């Protein structure tokens, strides 16, 4: 089927205009509060090597929780299924930074894409990597085929300054012995992974890995096994949007992941990877225009995994 993606992106851009002022930028991380709320970019990478893009698609933004998919991938690539002893794979139905389930479920986070789960994954990486932050950067750069990807130390520091909830989660996890390393070291790693910056173009290119059964789109090298890639995609589908994961599945019908920087990335296996960025968030912490854009994309193309 021949789809004119550029025309579809142009139509989407027109149709989302009435919703442009909706939502608020995440301001609990002070560095994110300074971002122009009306930025908008989208990049779609197809398997025929074509990229279709629009707006601020080549401007870096803070990928925040989208990084959780990348740290999970690095952890499972190193230790395989043993990771599931430390973190479950069920949707939480709760906000990303919620503490409540963690206590009554005795320190086993519901899934790796909420903060508690990602903090456990951060701990795992600190235990198994020689230079955790450098090794993470190397992994992400190799997937994307781009050495320019980096942390933003200002964003990491500003989150650290007010990261009380994440500190509470980490200490609770430690009390259940589901964190093995020094809590401050784990939090420092977590805040850095969240501060990773990418453009829509870089993000969509990176996530082609998950659309390509775990093989690098650049080199063909199998970076993740097919089986583990299936699992990560399933977790994105069921847990990628916190307490709005059902809504995203319902409206968009693709595995994906959001972050409070306003980014959303989604994949259509064997077809494309798409990243959209618009900093205004709905009350659940997901980009308003990002959700709308992807809903329009799967509606207009008539393609989703369902
Ligand atoms: N760094 C953010 C936090 O821990 C990530 C949250 C998100 O993107 N949903 O609060």
C-alpha cells in the first residue's frame, strides 16, 4: 500500500491547531518549565529509509520517561529474564510517580515504565555495568547511530533538587531490599537517564529497533533478541502511558511511550517508528497534541496493530 505520509503529517498539523493551547508544561522540574510550550515537531521513519517530518523535529528536548524503555532494553540485553524477579509486567493504573502500590505489593514495582520500576532497573544497571552512565550513553548512541546524544546535566540537577517523590520511592524500594546499591547513586543515575536529550528525528530513528524485531536498523546487528523485543513492545503497549495506557491503546493502537518533556514515541512493527514532541501535557502527564497527532495518524492511515 502506498501511503503519502508527508501529506498525512501536513493534514494532522492542520487538524490539531484548535487544541494548541490545551494542557500545561511540566513545571515540577524547573528546567522544563522554561521550555516554549508551543513547540511542536514530528518525525516518522519508514522501513524504506524515508523520513517524513514537520515543525521542530530537529530540536532537542528532554525525553524523560521515554528513557525507561532504553534502560530496560539495556538491562534485559545483559541479564535476560532474571529482571522480572525484581519488577513485574502489569499495568499500574496509577500515576507514574505513585507510592501506594509499592508498599502493599512489598517493594515489587508493577512494571518497569513507572518511576518505581525504572528506579529498580537503574539499580540493576549500576550493579552490572562498569561505568553505568557512560555505558548507557554508548548503548543509546549505538542504537541511534549518533554520537551526539547526551544527558543535560542542568535538567538532571534541577530534578534532583526537587525529586522528593523519587527519593521516597527509592528509599521504600531499599527497605524491601529491591535496591542493592547506594540510594543516592541510584537516584543520580535515574535523574541522568531522564535528562537524555534527543530530537524527534533521533528518537524515531532509535525506536526503529523495536519496530525491527530488535535488530539495529543501521547495521542489521541483533541488539535485542526477537523474544525480548516482543516483551518490551508488549510492556509499552500495556504500561507506556501510566494511568492512561488503556486510553492510548484505545485511541492510537500502537505500542509507545511518553515522557513529561512532552515527547511520545510509537512503533508500527515492520513499518515505521514515529516520534512527536509538544510540551503541553494533559493531567495524566501525556502530551495533548502528541496523543492527538498519533490518533490521527493511525486513523488516517487505517493502520494499527489491531
Ligand atoms: N523524570 C521524571 C520523574 O521522575 C520522569 C517522569 C515522566 O516522564 N513521566 O518524575
